């Protein structure tokens, strides 16, 4: 089965695969490397991995969807995650998430058309003392309000890329 991707992408995946012996036990390490390279696991990469390790695509899909670290969709340059853990939820993180969706005009799991922002809803991130919290590319913003969120989004919208 040939890859429907560009030659450069195909070559990049083959280069990653060449670092591993053809053993099913290497699947997660390979997926980690692909996730690091692309920010998600593209379908063409899944096909190449399937052929290389002789693993059905369904099994690879199952592993990708089981682990929260892996994603099937590209994330935005600025991935905004709102904590919906108990402490954050009780202190109003749902209002922050609703404001975020309203501002960016996308839903959880989506990316803006320009590829700049994506939204995630997460469980506890371990910053309960700062509840409610959201993160932008892992940077924590605590004691958050919709107004603080607006200010942070404005800063990222005005950043030079």
C-alpha cells in the first residue's frame, strides 16, 4: 500500500522507522517520535507504521486513541487547555471554557482555520491551589477568570509569528 503523502513526508517517516527493528514492541516509541515531529499522528504515518511493523491499522488507531498524549488532529500553534478537574470546575472553569469557545469560534478538540489556536478540555493538572486554571502550551494561568483569559488570548493574537 503506497502512501498518498508527499515524498518528503514519506521519507521522514521512513527515516524514523529505520531507527527501529521491525518489532511490535516499538510501536509506542515510534508513535512518540512521529507525534514529536508532526504534533499529531497523520494517517499516512499510521499506514507506513502499519506496513513496517505488520500491525493492522485498527490496532494502531486503538493505541493512539487510548493514550491521551497522542492525537489524530494537528493542534494549533497555541494549544489552550482548560482544566475541568473538580477544584477548577467548582471554581468556574466551565465559564472560562465557554468564553474560550466563544472567542475562538471553535469547539473542544478543534483548531482555528489559521492554525493558530486549538482548545482542549483536561482533567486535573495538579494546580488545584490556583483553581481555576488554563494552560497555553503548558504555561499555567491560575486564578483564572474570563477576563484574564481574554487578556491572554489578546496577547497571543498580537504576537508576531
